[in-house]
């Protein structure tokens, strides 16, 4: 099995910064794509940022220029640096990875447990 553990969430004021981390462990042959999603109460989960194995990144328009996604392959960790946070960023943030467990095996999707980010005015 593959387990993703998130950390770094918390309560901050608008304009402040926060960094989220997500570390994968377990039976992993190769991690391919890594990303962050968020879900506010009563709303649909949405993509925030994604980074491929080749280093290409994608961001939601609402966070572009404020958030930065990065990865440390040696640590099986993906980060989300969030600057100039706004109240509308308040949500539970989930990391997601696609990974294979054996050589030349299919990629499977794994989710983290979620971490709460609350931004006050």
C-alpha cells in the first residue's frame, strides 16, 4: 500500500504565507505526477496545482502567481508554497500522486488525508 501524509496547514491572516508538505511512503516503484487539490464545505473539490515527473507545472487561475508547487524526489515529497493568502483560499487541501508499485506496472492514484487551511480577514 501507499500512504500519503500531509502537514503544514493552519490558521493565518490574509496576506500571510503557508507551506504545505506531503510525503509518500510504502510500496512505491516510481512516482509520476504530484498535485494539490482543495475542497471548501459544500463545494466541489478542485485542482490547485500539479507538477509532472518532468517538472512541468499547472496552476488554477485563482492561485497563479501566488502559489508555487515543487517536489523533492529523494524524499518522495511534494510542497505547496502559498503566498499572499486570501479568505477564499480557505479549504481542506489534499495532495494526490500517481505512482506505480512495480516496474512497468500501471500507475494508480493515491490521496492524502487532507489538511485544513483557514485564512481570516
